[in-house]
C-alpha cells in the first residue's frame, strides 16, 4: 500500500517531508484552499510523485500547472464529468496519472463511478463535508463493502495515527486499496506538516506493510 501526503505548501517543509520518502506528495492549486500552493516547489527525489489537486478548474489551467511544476499526477476534486476527464486524458502525457475524487457518506451510490473507470487511473474516496477536502474527519469505511469495481483507489479523509488499526483491518479485505492519503491530522497549521508525527506514522505504516 502506497502513502500520499497531501496539502504541502512551504518549501522548507516540503523538503523535510520529502526526506521521509512518501510515494506521493500533493499540492493544492485551488485558490480558495487554506493550503493553496502558489510558490516554489523544490526539487524532490524522483521516486516521489508530485500530485496537483484541482477543483472544477479548466483544462488549460491544469495543463499549465502540470508543465510548470513537472507533475506526475492530477487529482480532480470537483464535479468534473466523464467527458472532462476523457478530454484531459487525451491532452496529458500518457505517463501522467489521473485520480478522480468522490466524496463519500452512507448514502453514496457506487454506480456513479462506473463511467469513470476508463478515463481515470485511480479513484480517491474522501469524506463528504463542507469543503472539497481537508475536513479532518473520516467516513464510515464499511460502506466500501459496496465497492463493485476493480479500479484501485486511494483512501482519504481525516486519517491520522488513530486510524492505523483500522487501516490494518481494511487491508485484510479484498478491496483494491492502492494508497492511503493523509493531510490535516498531521498539521501544525494548514499546509505546514508536523515532520516528527509524520515520521512516526510512516515508520509504523511501513512496518505494518499493508
């Protein structure tokens, strides 16, 4: 299971967290976010995939950020349509991954994700809340029993140290969980991560070898 650390903002902190060698690091390019990244992103070790997070933004803006920041993945966190994802996929270099986000609660209808299977590389399930992401709360993972796709997905939404046991339990299922996405539970303030807390989490995460 991979690890994604999202909502990075400050160059020095980016390098500190990069030294922990997560598999993915996320940068939010949505201006309304408290974690909005509009500055310098320092060079990272090439094993870390840089993910640009976008919310209902134009394909032109996404492509511009992909080139400017040398992104390896695009995360679509809004109401982007199947047609939008398909057109974007055509314009992006083939090596760049598309992650489509769905906000989940007990009423989530998993049938709506089916049309996206051929236009995205991964899905991401986050907690449905007031904001598109970073709400700091988990959703009831038992609803994932209804997941009827083979598409690998990221598990997100308020994941912190206290969720390690739950991650261990859900990893024993046949669900195609590709990665765990962490953000707000490891912050000193929005966009500034607690390196020591993240280091402790990653050490336990790696030892568990989900």
